[in-house]
């Protein structure tokens, strides 16, 4: 079962997605980017995954969906809550 979080940030939507890939991706925790668009990104490793969707605005609305990466949620959310 996946866990869903919602946060608001002053970061731009594109910067949220770049931070997501840097944190969870190949140079971070080792997940592979399987989908990437203007407002969202999905990374996977085996059966586990992370999805982040960022809706532009003031503030930017961010939806984070984690399956088997929940322990990393507090640190990641701290990085994007600027």
C-alpha cells in the first residue's frame, strides 16, 4: 500500500521535480526514472516507487506518493519546503 502526502512550497514546480530526481534518482537513493512530464515524475526500483506531482501556483502544491520509501518522506519534504 502506498502512502500519500501533500505539501506546499515556495519552490517552482520544475525545481521540485529536479529535487525529486536528485534525491530519489540514480545519483541519490538509486531509483530509476520511469515517467517524467511537466508536472510530475515517477521513479521505481523493483516493486517500490515514488511519484511526485507539482501544481504550479503560489504556493506550489505538491503531492507525494511513496510505496516502500515512506521512511524517506520527512527528509525529502524538508528539502522541498523552502
